[in-house]
């Protein structure tokens, strides 16, 4: 018994049935529409309607929520931006954008302001992360920087 060949005439990859795209994710890649893969294999995850960069970050955020509910920490916030260097007009006249650090979590514990970043051992070695961490610690010495 031979398998029946099916042919499609489509103008867009999105006209294919969803089942075909699910079984053949390389089709999206060939069409240049595949989502960019994280080089450290972290997978974004949505929990309670919140999108996290990794399962580890989501788990840590829920731990922090429990600590806040228990009264151990206060004012828990996610994805708080800190300016590390102001933007400026360069010698060529072009705008140089500011350098910013985005904290995974920001909260208060025993009267201390804490900023926390959830990183795997591999991502802690990234040079740009190490540089931003040093810049943060220099610019904001009153805020304790923690890695989870």
C-alpha cells in the first residue's frame, strides 16, 4: 500500500494546517519565521498570565510571592529598570542610548532594598552581564544585589 501524496498551493506558510506546522517546525524555520532559540536553552514560560524568561525565574518569583505573603519581604516588583549610564550625544552627533539593567525582582527585606537576578551558572559568566552587575553595584551602593 502506498502513501497518498498531498500537494498544497499556498501563498503563506500560515495557510498550512496547524497539525502540519506542529509536526514540521522546520517549515517555519525555512520560511524565516521560527522563533529565535535561546543560546543557553532557557525556555520562556507563562505562569498565571506572566511571561518569564525561564522556569527557574518563574519558580523564584513564586518563592518571593510566598515570602511577601508571609510578611518576610515587602513591595515585590518584577522587571524594574535601573539606568547605569545616561544617554548622550556622541562626537559624531549621534545619540548614544543609555545603558540599563532590568532586575528580575526588586523588594525590601528587613529595611534593606534588594535587587535580584535569576541566573544559571552559564549565564552568570556572560561578560555583558558581569559588566552590568559591576556598573549597578557602583551606581547603586545602597541596593543589595543578589543572584538566585
